[in-house]
C-alpha cells in the first residue's frame, strides 16, 4: 500500500521510499522517512496534492511521489 491509497483521516507508518536519491533526500528534509507516522488530512481533487500531517507539520505531496512511498496502516 502507498500514501496515494490512503483515505482522509487514516494514519500510517512509512515503510519504504521507492524513488531516486534526489527525491529520497528531499522527502527526508521534510520528515518523510521510514518509521515516521503520517496522517492524511485532505486529498485535493483532479490529481491535486495530498496534504499530510507529520508531527505538528502539514505538508503537501504530489500524487506521483505519494505513489512511491510504501506504508503500513495504523489503527486510529
């Protein structure tokens, strides 16, 4: 399962990032690293970004990147 498959309000733990080293480094800088817990706050329509909460931060992630981040759902 990936970030792209999440539903609004679900929480997940990041397992793996299947993207190039530049994308991995950029995601690391914003807190999307293996082991981090995220919550999907909103999903913009028409291929728009996903808005995630990581700790106290809110970030927007494009759907292409979201499809490369493997997750494990957590109980709410």
